[in-house]
């Protein structure tokens, strides 16, 4: 004879206080484990982004006013140069090609353990003082001359109308220095938008320094936007219309 068991008749198992406490502790541990995993994953992803895609940099000088002002933070794409080529008009961050920082001293970022950690993963500007930021004006092979009768800089014989430069009141000459140079292969000619206050390629050329050009291999990346302060948030253009009539270097 088959015995029929009524499931509804079974008595529900009662959880003891010890079992309930154990279950709660396990839930809390699992919660914190998941949070720790998420934080570690976020740090790894941020570090990879900083290493291969973008970094944050701090603007310590007035050489790029009014495009950039002291204490701005900029996001720099590490894909240029490399995946994409440098273009005239790009704002770039680069390491000192030789004695430039002596001529353009910078104010370091205030350091703190939190800022150092955030800088390590690419979420804050690093507290280093071996980088500069300028605008690329000349590419390898370009013939640059300053200035023509109207005070304009010329590239390969074409005068530039540069809306981004910051000139003192009453000054019409686009740069305080005179130069006539051809950019060597593998180098670029860079200038600050605040020409009278920038120790740039023109400045170092006028001093007959050995390194008036910046090797492309020393370019860290292209500044693509101002990220801080929030009131100055904007993308940084390279003004292609300014250089559209400039022919390729021969």
C-alpha cells in the first residue's frame, strides 16, 4: 500500500537565533566583499585609462592665457601622437626638451595623500613639474617666419590670422621675437597663446638655445578639454580654419 504524504502537513523548520545571526553576518560580509571588488575594479580601470587613454594635468603658468589660465585642470588624450597624428593648432603637453622649465618656472600643485592617490589612477592632476603646455604651430619640414609687414607669423609663405593669441593692448605684432626657421624632422615648433609671457620655441630660438624645438617623442598628449574649475569647462579646439591654406612642407 502506497503512503501519501501531505506536504502542507509538514512543519516548517524554525530558524534558531544562532542561525539567524550567522546568516546576517554572512550577508554583511558578502556586501562588503562586493563593494571592495567594485572599488578595486574601478581603480584598475582608472589606472588603465590613465596609462593608455587620458590623463589630467594642472596648468601652473600664464603662458597659454586666455585659452588656459593658472589653476585650470585639463584632460589630455594620450592617443595623440600615436594613434592620431599631431596637427597644427593642437594644444599639447610635453616634457621639458632641455632647459625650458628654468625659463618658465611653475607653481607646483599642493600635495596631499588623497591627491597623490587620485593622481596615480588618473582622477586628479599629478603633482609633477616636468611638463609644459603650448600650441603646435609648426610641423616637421614647415618653414616659419616672423613677422611680415602686418605683424603676422607665416608658415610656408602663408600668413596666419590667429584669433587665439593674447596680445597686449596696442600691440599688433604676433610675437615679440623675430625668427626664420625650418622645423627639423621628428620635431614640432610650439608657442604659447600669451606670446609675450611664454618661454616657447620662439623665445628659445631668439636666445640661440640648443633646443628651440620639441621632439615629437617628448609629447605626452593633446589637451582636449578643461575639466576644472567647472565654470571653465569647455573643449579645446585646434582652429583648423587658421591653417587651412597652409601647404604641406616640401
